[in-house]
C-alpha cells in the first residue's frame, strides 16, 4: 500500500511577508513521523513548498492507494480542488481527511463526495486503524468516535527532516532565524466564545500536556541536530499551569535559548513573578490575546479578562524587557464604533512599548458559540471561501470601511 500524506496551505509560502504561513503543521508532521516509523510506504507533500498550485496538482496521484489530508477551515476551497484532482486521476485512491475542519465543519466535508472518510480529533489512533484495515473499509464517510492520545509523552518528536527546511523563519522583530516551533499541549482550558467549543470538541474537555522533561528533551534534540536560534511555543495557551511552568523554568535554565510564549492578560497580572522567571530564562516575546479595549465586548465573548488587566499586563511585560505580540480582534457582533475606537486606544498604548500589533476581523467560525449565534441570527456573511484571518465582510452590521481606515496602519 502506497500512501500520500498532504499538508495544505498557500504555495510558495516562503515568499509571503507573513512567515507564519510557512510554519510547520505539527499534526500532519506527527502522523508522517509515526507512519514511517511503523514501516508504511509514505510520501509527504507540503503544498507550501511548491512554487504553484498547478505544480502540486500535476503530481502522479495514480501511484497512490490512499491519501491522508490535514485541513483547516481556511483550506476548504483548496481541499475541494485537491480531492477532485486526486480522485479524477485515480478513482481507486481512498481519501481520508482530518484536522480541525473535520471536527468543526464536518457538514462541509460531507458535501465533498470525493472524500471517503472523515476523522475527527486526534489522528494518531484512528488513522492507523484505517491503514491497518485498508481493503476492508466499508462505505461510511464519518467516524464520530474521537480517540484522544492520553499520554502525549508516548508520541515521538516530529521528524523535521520531512520538510525542505527543517527549521522555520522568524517574524521580523520577534527574534533570530532560523527558529523552531514547538507544541507542548493539546486543548485550551478557557471559554472564549469565538473559539470554544470547537476546540474542546476537537481536543477533548481536558487539556493534555507533555511533561516539562519531554519538552526539554525535544529542545535538546533540536539544538543537537539543527541549531535553532529561537523557539516559538506554539500553544493556544502556554502560561496557565503554575506548577508545570515552575518545573519547566527549572529545566529551561540550562537551555539559554530565547523564545516566544503566550500568556493571558489576567495570568500576567496575577502572576508577575512567574512571568519574570520566564523572562529571566529566555522569554523575549510574549503573545497576549488582548482582543478588545471594551469591557462589554470582553464580557460578551467570555474572555475572562478586563480592559484594566490588558493595560496592566502590557506595563508588566515592558517592565521586564519582554516584547509584546498583541492579538487584537475587531468587528464583533453588536460592537459599536466607540468600542472599536477603545480598542484602537489600547493598541496605541501598547505601541509605545516594543511591540507588534496583530489585528484581525472576527470570523464567525461554525462550531464556536459566537459563530453559531451569528449563523442562527442570519448575520454571518462567510462561506467556505472567506474563513481567512485577514479578510473582511465577515458579519452584517459592521462598517468595515470604517475599520479599514485605521486598523491596518
């Protein structure tokens, strides 16, 4: 059995100014790593490494018995074309699709009749069950049973040599390149309505986290094999478990490599000593989901933070010499222009410190509380073609021309 495993994304990603588009997809990378360790005949295709979409589609798909594809919601238009190209070239190729799109927007995938099987949640157990059952697979299109990996330490470190560039590029102003992204956990313990319960449905109600020792072992291996100059802990929320963080800090003291990690504004305000310790061992950039400068909006989205904490967190990070990567969101339902200007005011305050503002317009993702609310009220304007972070015209009632007049500057 010959298998194609595919990572979707923009082609020629190295030429795009936002270098995060070229960062590795740890989900499919883990599955490729395990498949090869198990002895499967696997070819890995990373669409980001192709010069054009046409070059990717022109691959000899007739050579494969099975294709396993990882997709996000923003990949849906691309997924339609890819699955069609594979199936028309090779009708007998069994196509499996996983990733967050399979969990959050399963209905959209069910409309794609080129897909033979949809896998929700973690793929490490379910995908290899399908590999082992190849030739016995029935005519079902979705598996509702999610099988999470209980012990993340039991998984191997991803094989970064499957990529043309094992290391990744850093964002200007964050730190040095080349760098490496690392994921220490699956899931998020918080309840933001623009994200949950889609993430919880995908990863499970309980956050699963690798042990500090396991994370450090991967970093040591990275240093020995690739010599990265910077690390990005690419977790949804890195700083929340104080016991885990204190243990991690103790081990990381001997690493000495600068890194970026994420923390919520309320955690920073309540635990400045832990943030100080992270800064002392190498955290030079902290990513914070400030989201809004309006308390009403923060409460409406169940962020669990306040505007006062947003300002205080920025002050604390600057006092520790930590650059601020500020995640900001405009265009929430019912958001007024005055509230949008309050968010602009927060951004202007943060910009007086060494910082980078990363704005986005709220997207009503299906599967999230706020997304479903917008869909049910008939104000959602999105379809499969505009799940992208930087697009506009996401919901009715928002003056996007007004936002465009100041957000992107």
